[in-house]
């Protein structure tokens, strides 16, 4: 049972880092520090966009419109942190 908890925790932690990288890359692209005309940059950004957008899109449906500010990554990270804490709290009771 402990191995399953560690696997789930690792997957959640990796997804949280993917969210952080996707947000950082979007800022760098927006401020013209990175250019998507570079094929490697485009492929990396596209990968992170495709794995984070399904979750962020669902969260955006429930958030109010704040103009140009997107807080869906913050909400997603808070949900992941909560899920990881809940996982270890209830996982420690089982084992």
C-alpha cells in the first residue's frame, strides 16, 4: 500500500512542476524572452500546454473573469497540495 501512495504522490508532484514550468514558459514567451519560432522551444511549450490545459480549462470554467489575470494554475497547485496532504494523512492511518 505504501508503494502506491508514493507513486501517486510522485505523479502529483511531477504534475505540479509541469504546471509551474508551463506558466513560466508562457510568461517568457509573452515577454519575448523566448521565441516560439525556435522549433525546440515550440515543442517543449506545446508539450506542457497539452498536458496542463485540460485541467486548467476545467478550473477556468468555475473562476470569475478577472480581466487578463489567470489564477487557474494557482488553484490547480493548491488542489494538488491539498490532495497530497490528504493522501498522506489518510494513507498513514491505513498502514
